[in-house]
C-alpha cells in the first residue's frame, strides 16, 4: 500500500513539473525597459548562467519558470503568487528572467526569478508585496475542493538581508502534503523572487542558501 502511495505521489509530481508549474517563454521585456532592452535581458540571463554556487542537490540544468499550481485566495495572495510565478499583475518589469532548478528531494524544486525595473518601480512593487504578504494568511482554502489548502506563516531567514520578505506555505496539494517557501528581495532596481517547494517538508537551510545564491548574483 505504501509503495502504491509513493508511486501515485511521483505521478502527481511529474505532472506538476511538466505542466502547471512550468511557464514556457519565461524571458520577457516590457515597455518600461531601459534604453537597450536587449542588453538588460542579456544581463539578467547572464546572472543565472552556469550557476555553480547552487546548494548541493540542485541540478544546474535550468527548466522554464515556475507557475503556481493552484488558484490563490483573494487579490493579495494572487499578487504574491503571480509575482513569484513571474507574472506580476500590476507592476510590469522592463525585463524578466525566470527559471526552475530541480532538487534531489521528493518533488523538490527551486523557482527563481529576476525582474528589472526603471525609476522607483522596483521599490514600489516591493512595498506592495510587503503589504500583500501581511494580508495573506490563507493562500488556498479546502473549500475550493480538489484536496488543496495552504496556510501562510512567517519564515525567518537569518543573515540573508534587510530588504527581504519570506513566508512559509504549508498544507496539501491535490491531497498530498506539500510545503512552499516564498522569498522576495530588492537589489537596487532588480526584484528577486524565490519559490522553494517540495512534498511534505522543505529545508529552511536550503532555502537560505538559495536566497544567498540569488542575492549574490543580483548584487544585493
């Protein structure tokens, strides 16, 4: 029975990695891009190229960007998860790069994103994310059905940086125990996002390492 449950969980994970968690065509440019949009997009791509500093157990072979696998509850949770998935509904970045790195734990993945803004838009978007995170105690409700529900709680990442917001989402995804860590940070005009997710529990230490990797790349 335990073997059947494990096989069923792996089938679900494979479906998530190949379907709803993947956002094809993750590199985008918008009207707010700096004078040379091609150069800015190339700069962001270069920051994630050959990621030798990834924590042990993560594959450097990049996949397309992460997408939330459920419909968030309310506009604030939707803003947070859409931004983590590389599709901010209000603040359009000038250039954006989003990729996913598979981990070696059960169903583990790290969805990372870098978005470049002009003027004070990065600061304004980060302030809006901070406000929205404070108003998102439940990201998915069991009343929506399909065995999916997530509660949101603070996530402490010591020594990562001052302008960093982090949350833990713990609950069930399609009936299976699932956890996600969301991390947002601002490095000048660049907004950094991280989703570290997996079946059952996710290691906070690995989340901290991933956050350091991204912030070091972004120059925070």
